[in-house]
C-alpha cells in the first residue's frame, strides 16, 4: 500500500481517508466487527484479490472437450502456441506460466526513461534493493536486483496469459503496445540482448499464422469479466 509503484499512500492518511467514506465504515463494521485499520485494509485487499479468478475461458472449455469452444482459427493459434511458435516452452500450466524468469531482450521504453517519475521510482527501488550505482541506473536490471547474480541480469517473470487481451501494454515496462507487436517481437526471435534466452529463435510465421495466434490470445484465454463498483475514495 505504501510502495510508490502501487498505491503510494501514507498509512495513517489512508486510514483517515477511508473513514470518511460511509460505505467503507459500514462494510468494515459488518465484516470485521470494528473500525477501519491498516491491517484490516490489507486483509480486505487480499480477500478481494483472491476473488479475481479467470475461469471458464474458451481454452478451459476446449480442454474439457466442449465442441466448438475455440473457433477453428483459434485452434490453429493454439497449435502454433504449442508447436511452431514455441510459446508453451515458457507459457505452460494452468496459468500459462512456467513461474520462471527469462531475458527476452525486451527494449527499454525511451518515453518511460525520460519521465522523471519513472526514473525516480526505478532508482528508489534500486536503492532499497541495495544496488550500489542506483543513481546512474538507466536500464531495469530485472531479477538481478533481488539475487545480485549476473545470470539474472534483465530476466523477468513469465507472466500468466489468462485475460491477456485486457492487460495491454505488454512486458514489464509496457514497451510493446499491442498483441500484434508482441507477436512480431517473438517472430523476430526477441530483442537484441546478447544474453537473451537461447529458447528464442526467429519463427518465420506467415501473416495467417500471426493472425491465428493473435485470435487465440485475444479471444481464447479470456473468461467472464467481473463487474466491480467500489465506493469512491476522495
Ligand atoms: C523463453 C521463454 C518465453 C517464450 C518462449 C515465450 N515467452 Fe512470452 N513471456 C516470457 C517472459 C519472461 C515475459 C515477460 C517479459 C517482460 O516482462 O519483460 C513474457 C511476456 C509475454 C506477454 C506479455 C504479457 C503481459 O501481460 O505483459 C505475452 C502476450 C507473451 N509473452 C506471449 C507469448 C507468445 C505468444 C509466445 C510465443 C510466440 C511467447 N510469449 C513465448 C517468456 C516467454
């Protein structure tokens, strides 16, 4: 709640500001039998996040052998995902992630690098992670910040691909704006970094293959969208 990357809120202020919203005062009373505290706010957020599940996507129904769950083009996209395009080497399992870290050579986003707020946030995180040269840092060191092991330089977690149509822009820094750009990026064999993963190779996808893969990602892995109407916080 305090992280500048997340809510950037002072906790004393957060408690007071939430207490000015009658709907939250009542809801905390009903659920916790007491007033709003930072601990209860954290518990409420955690409980809320556990309800945000992606389920019953066309891919889930296809895997349950429901006929016609995926369109024929989406099925062609799934075949590419599992085969020629090699996506499932890293995006596999129930959430389409191997839960590992890889360097894909994702380019830095020049616009973000010029934004002093992004730079200050990146340097703040580097500083509290004990990175000695944090003031001259321009590139995002990725997992290296946590492990300080050179093999982790610019590696990032494989993200789940459930609901990916709704999570643009893509990659850790949002450098790729659309699913088309992501597919073109993989088709080129990833970025220029000499230390990028050896799993990435130019794919030689045809235009039809790119469209099938996009159709699968855009429509095949999205489930029912939850509608949320939270009370307004001043
Ligand atoms: C070597 C492992 C690997 C392979 C192979 C791979 N990915 Fe990824 N994928 C990743 C990692 C790691 C990231 C996160 C990179 C980052 O944040 O900079 C990612 C990110 C993505 C994202 C962005 C998700 C988001 O929410 O930002 C999409 C979409 C994606 N991959 C689709 C694919 C497709 C389609 C293929 C096949 C053409 C593929 N991936 C192949 C590891 C892989």
